[in-house]
C-alpha cells in the first residue's frame, strides 16, 4: 500500500509487543524501526513477527533520526523515561503515541502538551480502557440519565502480583479506574484522599529500581518516580494497598480499592444512582457490563425495594488496543487531536495521581486540585 505512515516502536516489553503487533497489522502503517535496549528482545521479535531486513532494529534511541520519512513514534518504555524521549521525538518533528502514564509529574506533562502544540504534532496517550466498548457504552448510560440522580461509585482492582519495584500500587493500577470515572461523569474530581499500607517493600526501592531494564544505550532514566509535592522530601516506601477517594463538584464520591497482594483478582467498577447501578466487571463471563435497576419507595414508614430488574448490556467485540492504534493513525492523518485521550487528558490524570500521592504521604489529608495551574493545596 502506498502512502503508509512510517512508525518506530520504542520499547518492546510486555505491553510494547502488543502495540508492535497492532501496528504491523495496520494497513495504513509501515513499521520501519524497533528500538529496545535489550538486543535479545530485538532478535525475538524479529523472529516472532518475521520482520524483514528493511526494519531497523536498534538499541540506540538516537539512531531513529536516520530513518528517512519517519513520521511517528510509539513509546512503550517505563514512565520515568517518557519525558526525555517524548521531548526528543516532538523536537525531531514526530507524532507520538505514549504508553500511560504520560509522565510521573504533571508539570512535565503540561510542558509536553505545550511542545506538541508548538511543533504542530499529535500527542496521544494509550489509556486503553477509554477505548473499551463497555466503557463507551457505560458512558452513554450514565450521561443519558438512566441511573437517575448519581450518588456514588466504587471500584476494586486487586491481584496477587506482579509487584512493581519502581512505583506503588497507586501509580500501577489507579489510572484505569480514575479514567473511567472521569469519562462516565464528564468531569474531573475537585479533591482527593488516599491512605495505604506497606508490607513487602519497607525500604525505598523505588528510586533504585527506576528504569530497570531500560537504562542502556540511549533510553535515559528520569531522576524521579512517584512525584512528590516537595522535591526535597524523601521517597516513601512503595504501598502494596491503597484506598483512594475522589470527590467531584456535584458531590459524587468514588472509592477505589487497589492491591497487588490479594489473590482475589477483581476488576470491577460501579456507578450507583437513585434508579439503578451500572457495573463494569471484566471478570464476568457473560458480559462485562450490567445494568441493575431498582429503587426504594417509602410506604407507611417502610422502605420497599421496587422496579427491580437486571439487564446484561450487549457491547461490540473488538480489541480496545486496536481501536487506540486506529485512532492514533486517524489523528495523524487528519492532524486532529484525540479528544478522548490527548496529552491534556493524560495530564489531568497524572495531576490526580500526584495529588493522591500527596494525600498518601500526608496520612490521608484531603488535597484539592487546581485544574488551571496544576498545583495542589492540602486542607488545613
């Protein structure tokens, strides 16, 4: 096919190989380079995907500048490397699709968004859940008023490992559920709180382990991991368990339970309203999205459940990551930002995570978010 968009994939670890697979299968794309600091990985993907000799395989990030006609890069490296890599890519004139989170610091995210606009390049972040058919259908249900007056929400994301040594359970897991709540509600929280517990990694391993496996040959390391409001503060231990609360301007509150030390694997999120509840459960065998109708009616001082029903919502069967890749190519071809998962959307999510980290480090004190200047203010 002529006029294919030439792309380089940077980082072919657990998630990067899925991005590589999708772009290799995309009819509008020609993968012309693959970058990874581990030469054995390069050999493996060349054999696995039958890459021909025209595809550049390199451990050196800077080498991609030599690729003629390269238009976009896909970055699937540790978040600690994102700022420097994305800055380079945008300055070199490439469109960028980056794995989430965009960076570990909302100020860096803001700078990257500004740079992308200055360079007139597209910056999109792979928040895959925002492209999940169940999440898209759920947004229509919630915003369409089918649940009545929205009251509260909850989410649970637990498993027994893998245990990260670069970020805590908050930064590892929370971004998915926060993105879904924001999408369904159509707004960003105004304040957050978080508490946690540490069992496995009492010492500060986060700073020592950052960028593990990606520090060699041109893929640089950042100087920080979980962002702190005060750069001089010591980095705390990595929490295995997190309880987080998001409060929105309309009074809606969402509670999130996160743990990588729990054999009861759960991937469940719910929004509860006056007329029913919407449940997104990835572990459900029939369908991940179920609408439970029901409300309470007062009859002679008795509270009676009425109008109860249960409906499994049918959704489109398609791979969310493929839809991410399709949207990125569409944005590049039409020079149009991705409203669903732009750099600015990613910046808001990183801001929320950073504010939750501040609350976590202050024993659960509420932290208020300033959407305009990306600063945080603890309550007195």
